[in-house]
C-alpha cells in the first residue's frame, strides 16, 4: 500500500513562492540594467524601441515561474534576451534546470548552445560599441573591459554547469537510493515468501514422514485384527489393544504437528523423534506383523545436533514405512551406525515382492523423495533401488559439528556405550 501523498507545509509553500518572486524581481533589475547595453539607450534612438525592449525583457522573465516544469521555455526566452544584447542570466537559469533533468546527449547540446550564446555575447561586447556605455567607465581600457567581461562570462558558465552537475548527481543518488530501497523491499518480501515456503515444505515433510508410518502400521494391524477375529485366534484382543495404542500415537503425532502450526515462528516446537528412540519404531513395525532384523550401533548420540538427531529418526521411520508399503510381510533388514567420527550409516533392505503390492499402502513415491530431501539437507549421499532381488536404501550422512567423545559420555548411558546392540526378532 502506497503512503498517502501529502502537501508540503504552508511555510514551505510560502518560501517557494517568495523565492520565485525574488528571482523575478532580480530579473526585472537585470532587465533595466541590461537596457543600457542597447544603442538606443545612449544615442538619440527611438524611445519606443526602449519601451519595446523593456516590455520584452519583463515578459521574458515571467517564464522564470515555470523553470522547473518547462525549463526549455526559460532557455528560449533567455536566449532571445541574450541575442538582442540585454543579458544572459535568464538563459543560464533555464539551462541549469534543463541540465538537471536531461540525459547525457541533451546535456551536451544544451551546454554547447549556452556556451556559444554567452561567447557571442562576450565577443559583441569587446568588439563593438554595443554595451560599452553600460558596462565600463570611460577611462577603462579595452583590455581591462575584455578581461572583466570574459571573467564574468566564464564564472557564470562555471557556476551554472557546476550547480547542474551537483544537482544531477544528487538526483541520480536519490534515484539509486529509491531503487535500492525498492529492491530491498522486494528481496525482503521474497525472503519472507521463501521462508514460508520452506516452513510449508518442512511441515509437509513432517506430516508425511511421521503420520504415514503410524497410519501404515495402523492399516496393517487392522488387517491382522480382522484376520485374527475371523479365524478365532485368541490373540485378537491383544492385537486390538496394540492397534488402539498405535492409533493413539498417530493422534498424538497429529496434535503435535497442529500445535507447531499454531505456534509463533520463534516459539519452541514440539519435541521431535531422536535416533535414540528408533527402537520404538522397530518394535511398532514388528507389532504390525512385519519381521525386522535390526542392528543399531550408537556412540555419542546424546551429543548429536538436533537437526541430525531428528533427521536420522525420520530416515529410519520413512525407510521402514517404504519397505512395509511395497513388500508387506517380508522380512526387513536394518543396519544403523552413528558416531561423531564416521558419521551416520543407515541401510535398510527387503526382499522384493514377487507381485507388486496394489493395496492402499503402495504410495506415490513421496517416501523416497522425502528421504532424498533430508539427506541432501544434511550434505549426505543416498543410494536407493532394486539390487539382486532386494530393494536397498543406503544412506550416509556426515556428523555436522564436533561433539563430545564417547569417553566423556556418562557411564551406563543408553547410547553412550560403544559397541553393537542387536534388536532380535
């Protein structure tokens, strides 16, 4: 929304009008003095010629009120006065205002024309009797008159061109500043939009990676409960309780994501998963009826940066969900090793299904896309695809910052003791 246009204060408007009338009064004075340059002023010429010249000068100086909006009009009126031998001040005023707003080519033309007219004015004064009676005393020499007249002409041109160059530079600087402010505003808006887009992408990734895993497990458990009830399996009540527990976890995850949406950007987000709790994901996957043969080796995980810690949890979660969707009931092999020295290595494999699964859990390939985005954000590498009858997801992620060594970890910490821990079937 553009700010409203406001009128300048009354005192400022009065000052501008006073300055305009001051210039016009100065011009009237110069016109009266300039009439002495004309031969009829000091010869027996017709007085009507003087009246006509005086009226022309007074009328020409009216254009000074339009010097900002119509500078070329002032230049033209001033040039007429200079050519008839009155004065060239009005022309230089118009030239100044025209130079300030003109481009380089017009500046050269106006500057050359003004210099030529002032030069002609000076030559006429030193080579003819036109102006001798008005400008110089009778006892002054011709050389002194030429020097004084030439100095006045050069000084007038220098002041005009110098002030015009200064004002033009100021206008250019103001224009550049305004353009920079506009570009800064656009860049800020673009940065805000990119931040919002990144936030939306992060939310979408969290929803996909978190809820998809929970809902996939709920779907599998529902199928197991239905089968147990139909077959009269005594484990049906236990399976139903596990299904209810997974549904509660999915609901809690959804509530956490919604809470994140409602909080301010600077507020603390709800706690995310950690690589130290990947065992819960593995256990839930097994409870849903999918065998998981897992080896998890964590060293110094409690010192891992939050971004890496939560990302590894999501990578494990999404890799297992991907395997469950595309090969339900097939054994999944999972290997996870993480330590500050070698980084993180995750490898999840499952036997390819003979017939592609066509149920609701097939997905649209968003799982691998999410894995690739997380790995790229962590400057890691990903290899995913079928190989020798298995589908393999192999991830390598560097440890992003120096961390406390394993020797400094608290004794007996769940993930601080190096070695291999195997979650058996």
